[in-house]
C-alpha cells in the first residue's frame, strides 16, 4: 500500500536534497495526496496508465466536482443573461430607431429654424445695406415731392386756404430737404 512520506500534520512538507529548500505543498494538492495514499500500487499504476481510470479518478475528487459545479452554474447564468439580452434586442432596436427618428426630426427642425434665421438675417442686412438706405431715402424724397405737388394743386383748386397751405407746404419742404441732404451726405461718405 501507498504510505505517505509527509505525515499527517496540518502542513505537509516535501523533503528534498539537503542543499534544496523545503517546499510547501498547496492545500489542494494535499487533498489529492490524502486520496492517493490509500490506493494500492496497481490502482495507482492503472490511474497513470489508463486514460479512463485517470478521468474517473479526476472526476471523483471533491475539488474537481466543486469546480465542475461552479463551471456549470456560471455557464447556466451566462446562458440566462444571454437569453435575456437577446429578448431585449428588439426593444433596443426599437429605441435606436426612435432615437434616429428624433435625431433626424430635430435636425430637420433645427435646419428649418436656421434657414429661417438666415433669411431674416439677410433681410435685415439688405434693409440696412447702404444701397437700400439710399433707395429708401430716394423714395421718401419722391413721396414728399408728390405730397408737396398735391398740396400745391389743392391750393390752386381752392380746396385749402393759403395759411393752411403755407404751414403744410413748409413742413413738407423741410422734410424733403432733410431727406435730400441725408442722401447727399450718405453718397459722399460712401465715395470718400
């Protein structure tokens, strides 16, 4: 029968040559040695030479059974998580689609707003552009000139009295000359 050379102490040591240090046997290996010490030489030889016997011996060890059990539990948990993840995939795809729709919709809305703001900006720039301001001054001058002419015609037709005519005509002519001088100054500043 197989006799243990290490004794039955809590800590097992393996003796080596005097010039080598004593090494400690890991607790897992100590359990295997404990099982092997009761085996006969023929049983040990069979374990070493026969693959099936070795496999049966290996599978009979408590620590191997524990590892197999842990592996099976982890595999089952992993499979369960994978199954749950696969079940959630259609929902995830739907959420992705919704996000894409929202992104596209918001982008379209933002682009529309940007275009509207760009248009407003251009209108403001055009409104305050020097050429536009000069054109509006010219239109104001023509309008004031037309009103002065219409007022003069009313006086000639006897539709208004001279005092009223003088007061309104004077106001219109002042306005006309104000527009004319402003236009002239603007033209001069653009040239010079």
